[in-house]
């Protein structure tokens, strides 16, 4: 599998290579329920990368958080929304 180099990172010294993006582009993640939380000011995993990923993985639900690549941003995740997502996507 050839890794995908994300176009939103041309200014970085080393281009961002993501095997997950390659899987998404190949359609391997189509219709798999994914809830993806990301920081809108993240400079490590750029929001554009996350948004592009979601367009390739049709089952991806994006959840934007005000913040960057930090523990404080993770603390903003809505636990009730995570539990609701799991409940909605669990057979049983």
C-alpha cells in the first residue's frame, strides 16, 4: 500500500504520511461508524487533514473542539455524545 501524503502539509519539513488516510481513500473505511473528535487549532494533526479523512470515510462523524493538540482539548470531549454514539452503533 502506498501511503498518502496529505496536501495540507506542504510547508512541513517532513510531509504528513498517514496509513489511515490511505485506507480511507481506498474505501476500506466506508460505512464503518467512526466518531472523530479534533481540535480546530491543532497544528500537529491539522483540521484540514481530519476533514479530508471524513470525506473519504463515509461513516465518519466529525466533532470539532475549540483547542489544539493538547490534554485540555481532550478534556472538552462530550462523554454523553461518545456514549450515545457507541449505543447507536452497537448491535444488541
